[in-house]
C-alpha cells in the first residue's frame, strides 16, 4: 500500500505557516480570479439553456416517432454468452 507523507503523521507535528497576501495579490490576482468566475458563469448559462432545449427536443422527437419502431423479436432482451 502506498502511503503519503501527509497521512504518515511525521511532518504534521509542526504547524504550517500561511503566506500573507501582498498588495499585488489584492489588486491583481483577486480581481482576475473574480473576473474569471464571472466569465465562466456567463458562458455556462447559454450552454445550460441549449442543453435543456436539446433535451426537450429529443424527447419530443422520440415521442413523435415512437409508433414507427419495429417490434422486437421474442426473447431479444436476454443476454446470451458466447464462450
């Protein structure tokens, strides 16, 4: 079994120090991160609308053509093993 150093407990005895955010982090990285989240949300909404419309279109099309499907043969739903 593979053990990670984090789970072994050897290095977990001393507390881990956190890096303090600098002025560059607050003025550049944080706004860029929030802007990327906004862009992802704006891009995700049309995709969700398109996928929902596609789902209902396929359900409508399958209901429209449901009577034209050929009948299955007797026992065709069984799986047969081929050795």
